[in-house]
């Protein structure tokens, strides 16, 4: 059972990493990055490293995503004609 969860989380990590690069909208890429960080924290927890999982969830998924969203909101979009 753990192997199936482990494989599903790793597949989700690969899919979300590809989504981060595929999205043209920066806000969508930042949200995909937050999902990637959350799954990475889950993977660390599965690998029995709860201290690293908590740090990844707090800093990677929480703080970094907030900083990215604030930075994206402070910039203006260049609209195509």
C-alpha cells in the first residue's frame, strides 16, 4: 500500500514540475509550484523525515508561494496586441 502512495506522489511531482514550466501565466505557475512543494513535503513525510517535511511545507509551500504571488501582483502584464 505504501508503495502505491509513494509512486502516486512521485508521479504527481513529475506532473506538477512539468506544469510549472508549461504554464504561460505566472500566477498559475506559482500555484503549481505550491502544489509541487506540498507533494514534496508529503514525500519527505513518507520517507520518515517529518522535520524536513514540516520545513518544506512551511517554507516551500507557504512562504515561497506567498512571496511569488505578491511579486506577481506587483508587476504589470504586457498585453499582446
